[in-house]
C-alpha cells in the first residue's frame, strides 16, 4: 500500500495563489534606463571604451594599463619606491614585484639605492624607458582626446574632477587635480 503525502494547508494555499508566468515576450529594444542611473555602470562603460582603445594603441609598446601606470609614475616621480607605487596604484606588493622585474628585464627601468633610506631602492627609467614613455604618453594623450572627443575641455576637466571624488578620500578629492604634465611637451 502506497503512502500519500499531504501538502500542508499554507503551502497548498500558496500554490493556488501563484500566478502563471506570462507568455514569453520578445524584446525589441533593451531597456537600460535603470542601469544608466548607476555611477558604476556608467563608469565601467566609459572605462571599457577607453581601455579598448588603450589596449589597441599600447600593443605596439607591449604595455598593459597597469604597466603604463607604473611606468608613468616612475616617469614623473624618479626614485619612487615600490612601496610608494603600491600605495598610489592600490597594488599588492607581491603583484608589483613581478611587474617591476619584467620591466627591468625589458631594460625600461633600473633600481638604484634610495638617497634617504638605505634599505629601499628607488625606481628610475632607463634611456630606453624614457624614449618608450615619451611615445607612450603621447599616444595615451591622443587616445584620450579621441575617446573624449564629444566633450569640451571644461566638460573633460569636470568629468575627471567628479570621478576623482568617487575614488579618492574626501580630503584628496577636494584638491584640484595635478597639472596635466602629459599635455606639456618635453616634460620627460
């Protein structure tokens, strides 16, 4: 003799109240209006657009975005330490070690004793690194101009100022952005 299981009254009532799903509908136009109200969504879409151009244009230099960032900081801060790089770029020290070693193997950077801290090494561009970064920063400026071509100069500055307010601590974000060294020729 088979045993029957009985559905408890609350579960049975819930099943009766359940609404059948609507018939499948075709979507002709995707509604992204909610996503477009989110800062993260818009920032990510903008970043993907710029990074796509960046990857194409920087391939000739063999640079990924993080490599370019590390080299740019060394360019504009000769003698910067690995610890300072990690802090400025929010990179974990073990991740930076491999990058620095790879850049040194490529002959782009060199480690020299730090003038004030005998335990630390300062990072400096080699002549080859300076040449590469002069070209790479020019390329970066051009691709940024292309990516933000629909913005006026004032809108571009406002966009950067507002994005800095999102990712920097309040006291730092309130400060004006540093001067645009990449736009000034001969600064390397």
